[in-house]
C-alpha cells in the first residue's frame, strides 16, 4: 500500500509542476513594406514610318488624297492626361522642300507651303472639353467635300511642338487648362464606357486643288484665316512641283 500511495503522490506532484505558468518566451522581426506607385503615361502608335501623298493624276489634285487609318494611337495612363497633335518642320511654319521638279523660274511658283494644308480626322471625339466661342476642340469633324470649310480639320502647327497648345487650338483629348482632361485608364480596359477615349484611328487628307493652291488650308482663328497660296501671295500663285516633307508629333502629357 505504501508503494501505491507513493506513486500517486509523485504523479500528483508532476501534474502540479506541469500546470504551473513560467511566462511565454517570444521573439519577432519586422519587415517594412514600401509601395512606390510610379506614374505611367504611355502612348503606343502603329503607323508607317512615312505616309506618302503622290499627286500624279488630275483627279487627285481636284479631290485630294485621303489616307484612312494610317495611324492608330493607344493610351495607357495612371494620371489625368491631355493628347494633342502638332505639325512641325525645320522652321515650324512651312513644309521642308527636299527636291524641286523643273528648272523654270516661274514667278508664281511658291515653295513655302503651310503646314496646315495637312488635315487630320480622329475616330473618337474629344470627350473632355466643351468648346466655347473661338475654340476648336478636336479633329472629329468629317472631311468636308467641296465647297470646303477651312479650319475644321487642319493640323495645329508650331515650331515649339512640346509647348502646350493654346486654348484656341485643337486637342485630340483634353485641352489647355486643368479643368479639361481625360482620366487615367487604358485602352485595354474591358467593358468601360470610357474605353473609346484611349484608342484613336487617325486619317490624313491633302487637297491641292488645280492649280495647287490648297483651298482647305487654314489656321484655327475664328473665323479661320485661309492659307491657300493665292490668299498668301500674288493672284495666280501655285505650289512649285517637288518633294516636300513635314513631321506630325503626337504628344501625350500629364494634365497641367
């Protein structure tokens, strides 16, 4: 009996010790997480390196040549943005002459061809701007047939293409001023009612006329100032045959 009692007493003592709390040991290490949200402002462009207008038929002079879908623009942005097109050249006013055809010295042949003779058409209207008196908001108007309406689609031109265009100039989306902008988003967004403003198909047109005075060319003044060669020069003036080049820049910029 003593042995049995001793075993029970020892078992009770062990249970008592096991139930006693000595405090919990704990150690920890911390890792600080940093989130850096870099702004994204991305413009993707699909287009030939060079868009050629070759006028070698009378019908092309009269009716012009249109290049449909020549440029596709896709926007991705995490910030509010504006998008504009600007025609530019070495001096920012006239096309650059690369080659002259013929050796004549016709006093009526003009080599200074205004950049604004190029017309643009964008597939989606500018949803981020409400035009007021004296303002032209975008290039969404359809190309006009004769009699032409100068100023509707003529490209904005500047010798300083990265300076934000004035409030009276055309933008593709957004406009001059902090209140007129497109919100951040992407052309990849599915099911969004705003998805169309991130994807544009651009058409180009040039109408020389016969003789080549470019009757559609005009600036963005209201009313627009005609830039055809007869208006700018002596009556009877026309474009000197040759090869001319200019550059169209599409500038995507954070709203400012």
